[in-house]
C-alpha cells in the first residue's frame, strides 16, 4: 500500500492476512473458512455424543451443548434434526423414563414430576402427555412413601411427626390434601398398627 506521495506505507494492512485466509483454497476447492467451520461442527457433534454416552439429554440440553461448542443457530438445528432422526434425541422417550424413575425410585407426585421434566427443558405438551400415562393413584403412591418414613417418626410428638411427614410428601409433589391424608394414615398405622384407640390423627374434612 502506498501513501499519496507514492512511497510504500510502513504499516501493512490489518485486513490482508484475513482476506488471504478467506481467499485461500485447499486442493478440492474448499476454502479454509469452510474447512474450519466443518471442523467446529465435527468437534461439536463429538462433544454431544460424549454427553449422550454419559446420560440421556433433552433437545433443549443438546442445543446448549452445541451452542457452547461454538455452532451457530443454523448448524445447531441441522445437528439436532440429524440426531433426532437417528433416535439419539427423543424428548417423549426421555420424559417417559424420567416419570417412571421419579415414581419408582423417588416416590414423586405429579407436581414434582412436572417440575423435574420442565427443568430438563422438555416442552409442556410432552410433559402433559407423559403424565397422562400415569395411573391416577397419587393417593396410593403418597401413602406408600409415607409408610416408609412414618416408622422413624413414632417417637416424635404427634403434631411434629405429622408436620414433618406432610412436608416430605409436599416436597415430592403431592398436593396438600393428598399429603395430609397419607401422613395421618401412615403415622396411625406405624404407632398403633391401624388401631383407632389412643392418640388419633383426625382428618380435617
């Protein structure tokens, strides 16, 4: 580059290296820029595969992984579509697994299950569909969980035991009425073997 006097400038153009890099082509006619973009995509896909080997991901979680790997919106959508087509990503299947696990292993109710799925970025319509598959037996599941906890509370003051057990049930997503009913029945069984004599937990209704 020359100045108006015709002398060569002592400051090389800062854009020149970048332009040369963009204009340079590999033997097959692919620009270095395109090659770099492909490399980023390959690395992002490999990162996502590693995550999926460790645990199942929702589509929303997969998008976050790809975004963190440097992909733009269009490339992310392409990868997500491909992974869904291959069955590597499936929000409906993941929701079903999480619901069954929440019920069988954690004794969770519908509220807690819904919250857990939403935290994983699963869409509301998929959550509702998964919960519809559950039998309407919150009362039974709440009582089953309450029975596992009630035995350790028999030495507590009855009111304190009731509050603690209701709190545990509520944190697992059972509504107030279901939690209260299950807690009273479980504590009565644990303390008196189902007898009605002695201290009684009277239903509010």
